[in-house]
C-alpha cells in the first residue's frame, strides 16, 4: 500500500491545467473515432494555449474550462491521483486474488486519495427531456415491431444466421434478450407477428452458437483500421498472442478482462432464449459461457466483473446449480461492491460514467433476483446506485436510457422514481417514434421494457 501514497511533487510540477485538459480532450476525440480530430488534438497538445484548448473542448463536448460537460461536473485528476493510478490498479488486482477485506482496504485508500472526486465520471452525455406521453402495452408493442421493421434489411440477414457489418456480438445478444422480454406482450396483442420475431431470435442464436469458442467465450471482431481505440487494443493482443485472430475475430481472452463483456451478455441472452423457447442447445451454450466466466479472476475494472456476475446469476436461475450463485456472490463481494463511492457511483472515473454505472446496476439487479433471500449489502448498493441515476436525470434529463433497470426497483411507489420512469418512457417514445414511422434509436432491451408494464 505504500505505493499508493508515494510523493507526487515531481509530477505536480510538470502537469499544467492546460495539459491535463488536453488529455481529457484527446480521450474524448479517440472515443469519437475521428482520426482527423485526434491529429488536431495531438498537434495542439505540443504547445497548448487557452484559445486552442477551449476550441477543441467545445468540439468534443466539454464545457469551457474543461471540467464539466453539459453543465455537470466531470472528474478532474489531481497530480497525486495521476502519480498513483497505476499503483492503485496493481494493488487492487492483487487484493482481488485474496479476499473482500483486502479489496476493501485498497478501495478505502482510494476514496481517501480521490476525496470529493470519488465517483465523478470522466465524461457525461447530454440529457434528453420529453413531454409525458400515455402509451399502452398494445401501442408499445406496435412501436417495438415497427422499430424492428425499420431495420428489415439487416434483420433479414440476422434471421438467416448471418452477421452484419463489423458489429460486436453484444448487438445480437441485445436483440435476443429484447425479443424474449417483449414476446409475452407481442403474443397478447399481435400474435401473428410471433413467427417473425421467433425467426429473428433463432437466427441471432445461430450466429452466437457458430462463433462461440470451445472454452465458452465469445470473440470480438477485428476492428483494426475501423476503430481507433479497439484497433489499438487488438494490436496489443495480436502482438502478445500469435493465435489471437481467426477468421476476422479475436478468439483469445483480453488480458485486462474485457472478454467478460460480450461473453456475459451473449451467455445471458442464450440462457434467456433457451428458457423462453425450451431449446436445450441454447441453454447448454449459455452454460458453457457461465463455466468460462466462473473461472475468470476479478479485475480492477468493476464493470467487467459485473458482466460475469449477471451471467452467473442467470445461470443459477436457469439450472439451479449452486456453484453459479456462489460464483456470482463472490465476484460481487470482491469485484463490485467494495468499489462503490459515497455518491452511489463507482470510485474510478471510467466506471463512474453513467453507461458503465448502469451495467453494474443491471448485474446487481440480476444477482438480487437470483438470491433466495435478500442480502442487505446488495440491496443497499442497488438503492444507492439508483439514487445516483435519479440525481443525474433530475438535473440533466435522461443521459442514458435506463427504463429496464429502473422498472426492476422494488419501490416504484417512490415519487422521484415514478417521475423518472415516466421520463424514460417518454424519451424512448420521442427517440423511436417519427410521426407515423418508427426507428430503432435505443437498445432493443430498452424498447422491450416499454412493453413490460
């Protein structure tokens, strides 16, 4: 732990506010996958001045001055944090091989180091508001099916078991999960459409079964030359593993734990589809993914661990095998729960982003649903996480659609939650309804949530 408190005076002398702001600009430029913008940021970063910095901040969505987006604060890294960030990650990774107490000790030290920056995200999305709209279940089903129909060319390929473009497998998982969750409502109001939905699910499942690796993991598309950030990640994997690529897919695990992302979502979707359609081969594929996840170590990126927690919780629900629930609980105790900040988000600026915060909330909701009896630590973490979402939505509008997870909250009578549920519904309708036409403008699972009232 001594490394966490090493002196940062040398670094502090070198780091100017402009240079720190330019690092944030570069990060956001890379995430936009805009190579020309990245090069302009690189050129400006050699001799940053206030005029250049402010112009580039505006281009990537930062407010003037750099430490807020859309009127909401973002993480401002102090020199002390920058000096000790890598040491913290190493300490946390080591603690995660031990026990909960060791992880808690590192996280307490990190909270002290971050101070009021703990749980602040390093980026924010613009929020959306919409006028309240009354939409019944039949209308929601009509919107769901219309949005799918708007993507008929791509979905026709998927229904035939063919991949589309350079999409990650999480796209097919979301499609499967959303269709399964909307299916009861479709059966009730438009049963004649079930065969189309069922073919779509079957085609997406066929894609996942074909691409699942023998050890149970799901691969990642080779995005070199397509995506800046992912392309560089894949270059590192190829450099470190000669057999990393096969037929355009990265088939070896990400050493940082990122393979848990797609494997968690794809395995969960297959387990859901297996239970919905009574297809043993889909359930077995989901179990292979869960077996792979069970063997993975926890990593310092909390949301990566969350994907395995959600998958293992769903595997327990599908099979009744206690080892899956035990694995989900252990990963939650070591890889997620200790990292929650006082404000309800997760400590580090990456996992404090709303999109990753929502991923962690989903995993905790999955775990809570699988537990035979309520656990106060899980319940309290969910309550704090929901509170953090509601705080942001009230201030900024819906920054990341979260209807599915908010609907799983047990306290729907809470006035604040009820208002934000209605706002999320209104935003989904506003984004997906274009006059008499529909558009798939949110995740399929979020649009499906509109049908589940």
